[in-house]
């Protein structure tokens, strides 16, 4: 074992020990109830809630996918991700999150499916939404394992293989998640958010310094790969459609939606809306720029190989001890999303499906044990998918984000549009998902995309169907609509 491998493994082991220790400590406050395991008691203050939400959204995309993508297409990947995401997403966190928070307090809702299905008292609608969310979340979950695994494999120069790396990451996440549930994950995410924000800035500064400063590093790119400084690698239709999809989809991420319901009061959501854009813009800019610079340092990477450009740069350009510390920052970003996705899918299975079976009368402690078993099974599934899937992280994410974005229209309609009907919500989901899968699989003509990503025409079709079917069906007279808007009409605190 080389000195580099020994130092890297020692530092990462220390990092793992800290997060597991936080999980052990959080377990002291845990109770054997579904509310506590899945929602942490709904009592998080602003800083913890911000860290939990931001950590759940900053994933392998940020420290593996974005640098890896920028390696191929250049600086444009930063505005490609951040132009609408950094401001539109937190705005939706408040507009959608605040009303959902009220419903969570009133009815104990935890999932998107409960909020939307509860509006029209429709089990069918709830099941359809939950199924779609699970279908898109599991592949997304896999990217955290792939990103962290590729990072550890690269930092140890292959001494720890990708498969073993993924097993190590999964074991650490499982430990604190099984011990502390939502509370353990949120507390660990608070630590992880600080680590990857500070580490991300440090990575940028250190690499820029070694390359002669930001201006010199960018000049080398301009000389050797001038196309990376322009928008030539990304047509405007692709740029526009991804800006829409990335900005609209996060509020429907199950892991983010759930965490918005765990705040102590609506004021926490207002603060998140104000704070979120600054670190969001910053971290995306830094990682995209570093990935672009990496093209001149490690040329000729093909396809998904570029997902490991960040650890490759750390190996070549930083001292061994710093490489280990900055590698831990990459781990923090990836693990903070993975834990939240594991818990959210478990919650959906338990609340949206098992609660409709004989288990609805099971004791709270029994359901918590079942939830822990589901976390373990989902981790095994993600490991299996990660082992067999050769695709790059951005490729996986693009499809998942589009699927999530297509569910936003019925979600917003459930919370803000009294006239909207259950039939409209169901047909909107069916139409948009059929369109998305048809375009992606080639069953529908490529020309139907009009040059955009598949998710944009699918999203537009879903919206058109939602409005059209709403006015073709009778106005809703259901109890859910009356209950919802009676709650919304009351002034909320904050």
C-alpha cells in the first residue's frame, strides 16, 4: 500500500467515524415512531433545515457530474445548471412547501403522493404519483454510490475498486440512517454541508493556485480547447430546456419535499428561500470551472471517465494530506443526497403502499422495523444497479429530472387551483410520462422534440392536458378540496 493510499484511507476513515458518531448521538433522541423515524419530529430550526435541504439537493451531480460534464462541454455547464435552479427552486420551496407544511401539520402528511392524492381523496392518484417518484428516485440514488465509488477508486489509484468503494459508502450511510432516521440524516447533513461548501471553495483555490491562477488556467483552456469557452458544445434549445427542467424539478424530489415538512414553522422556509441562491450559484460555478480546467491537465478522457476528473486533479495537483481532506468534501456532497433518497423512498413505500394493506393497523414500532428493513433492501438494489450501469452520472440525472418535472403541474394545481379536477391530474401525469418515455426510447419521432430535451415537450403536454381536461370535466365538489382551501385561507404564522 502506497503512502498516498494510506493517507487518503486514514482521512476518509476519520470522516466516516465522525458521521457515524453523529448518527450514534442522534439515536439517543430517537423514538420508535414513524413520525420520529421519517420526519425527525418536524422540529428542525433554520440552519439544520437549510443544511438538510441543501445537502439533499447537492449530490454526485455537483462534485462528479458537473466537473465531468464541464470537462467535455466547457463553462456553459455552470449556467446550464444554475441559471434557473439557484433562484426558481428556492422560490418553489416556499410557494409549494409552505402550503404542504400546513397540510403536514394538519393531516400528518409526509409524501408528495399524500398531499396531491389527499386533495381529491384519490388513492389511485396517490399510487400513480408515488410509483413515478420511486421509478425516478432509485436511479438517482444510484448516482450517489457511483460518484462516491469513482472518487474513492480514483483517490486510491484503484487500490480500492469501484465495487468495494460503493460498499464502504453504503455501509457508512446505512449505519447513521438506521440509527437516527431523519434526525440522524439531518444532523449528519449539517456537518456534511459545511464540509463540502468549505471543501469546494478550497478545491477551487488550491487547483487554481497550482495552475498559475484562474486567468492562467483559463488561458490554457482557450489556447488548447477554445470550444470550451464558447456555447458551441450546447445548442440553445438544449440549454433552455434544461434550465426549465432543472429549475422546476427539485421541489418534487421526494427527499427535498419531505424535508421541507420537517421545519419548526413557515419562517424557516422563508429563510431557506433567501439563503439558498448564494451557495447554489457559488458551488456550481466553482465545480464547473475546475472541471473545464481539468481538460488541459488530464486530456483524452472518454464518456463517463470524466466523472472522476475532480479526484484525478486532486491526485496530480495537491499534497497527499490535502487530497484526502478535499476528497472527504466530495464524499460529503454525495452521501448527503444518498441518505435522504433512501429515507424518502422508504417513506413512500411505507406510507403510500403498506398503509393500504393489513399493515395499516400494525404497531408503530413494527412499522419502524419494517422501514429499517426497507432502507437496507433499497441500498442493496442501488448497489446492484451501480454495479451493472455503465452510464455517466449526467446521463442518468437528465432523464430523472425530466420525469420529476412532469409531476410538478398536478402538484401545484392540487395546492393552488380550486377548479382543477382529479381526472385532469391523472391524465396530465399519464400524458407527460408516456411522451417522455416515448421520446427517450425512440418510439415517438425525434422531430417531436423540436430540438429540445425530451422533458420539455413532455412537460408542456402535461400542462396542456391538465388545463384541457379540467375544463372538460365538472368542477370538483369533493371534501378534500374544501378542507385544503379552508386551511389555506387561514393566516399562517410567519
